[in-house]
């Protein structure tokens, strides 16, 4: 299976500034030890023709994923909302452009490879530690939280801790 995501942007690139085009792509199923992306999902990207290049933009897209809880290893099926994605593509990146935001596109075939950008976006959208939730039985036990204050003076407990 070919997971490369090549977006043909030739037509948009030669449109007049302000032209908008929509691309729907199937999200590749990344090989990853942490998460699995449910196959066959599509997301929509908006392409806008800007001076000298194009801007690719996507916001609020959701993706079904599954992963194993980092603490109890239970399988979790969930839906994540992807971080906003924005990238500008140029044949030659203007000098004043933020290099994180801009990327070059080959003028030979005018195709954008979205594989790494999408992968990056998916990982940015995940929690740093993937767990099954607050009720995870594998959570470290910090001891029961007292329901009643043991002392009226809030500093008494602190003094005990400092002993
Ligand atoms: Zn868990």
C-alpha cells in the first residue's frame, strides 16, 4: 500500500491570488508504536493562492485513533481534534518567511507530500501521556485524600511534613 500523500497543486499555484481550492485526503495509517489511526479516514484541507505561493490550511478536523493506556495498557478508542495546520509552499521561499511555516515545492511536478506534516500534526494533537482516563486502575497510588481536615491550622500538616 502506498501511503504517500501527494497533493497536486499545479492548477492552484497558477491561479490568481485569493483563489481557494479544497482538497480531501485520506489520512495514512502511520506505523507507530504508540497510536493506531483508524484506516479510511478523510480530512479536508483548504488551499489558498497567495503571492508567489500557496497556503494550505486545516482546522478542527477530527480523527479516530486507538492506543494502549500508558499505565494499565488497556486499549482506548477515541477521537482527537487535530491542531490547526498551516503551511505555505513556494518554489523559492521568500527571505522574510518564517522557515517553520514555509516549505519548498518542486516546480517539476508541483506536488506536495503531506505525509510528514500530517504525522507531525497528529502527534502535536495528542496528550503527552496517553492514558485511559482519570479512573485508570494503573495510576500510581498517592494515598487517600482526607475528606475532613485533620487540623484547623493549615500549617500544622506542613510542619509535620518538614519534620
Ligand atoms: Zn489505564
